[in-house]
C-alpha cells in the first residue's frame, strides 16, 4: 500500500481563510419571498367593524360632551380608531383630559395630544375635575 498521501502537506489556497460565521452564512436559509412572513401576519391580524349608533345613543353622547366642555374635565371615553392598513379598526378605552372642541369639524382635542372625531365615540363618562 502506498503511504505517500499520508505524508503530503495540505494544499494552501491563494484566497484568505474564511471566518466560521462567513462560512456558516453560505448555508443559511434565505427568504425567497421577502416580506411574505409580514404579509401573512398582517392578513391574520383581526380588526373590528365600526358599530352604528342609534339616534338615542348619539343624543346621549352629545349631552355628555356638552357637560364635559362646561366642566373642562377628564373623561373616560370609548371610541373607534380606524385601522391604517386594512378595513375595520379597534375600540379604545382611555381616560383623557379635555382641551377643546372644534364644532365645525366635530373633533374633540385632548391634552394627551389625541384628537377624536365625535362620530367615532361609542361611550363617554365625565369624571371629576
């Protein structure tokens, strides 16, 4: 048996030696469809439909808004926030400090730098000042 192969030196490459992390990166999986995972997650995200209020409910909300404007107080408010990317949205429940009302555009402004369309309000409770 010929033993010359056992005594031969390892051939040297003309290229610099690759680091282990660079070598491993050659075999790492790649995303053939970039953004596909995000699109699947976005599609699976659930939104709610906006509820239509009766005239009685709208009248009750308007009365509470008038009271809040007079007292310039805090309120607990439940309102619909439209989703920016798909149809529907979600209902938010927050305690906010009233700042001002834009009667022309029917918008309430709060000290927390939040503005809410009056038509998006589902419930409002005036809290003590």
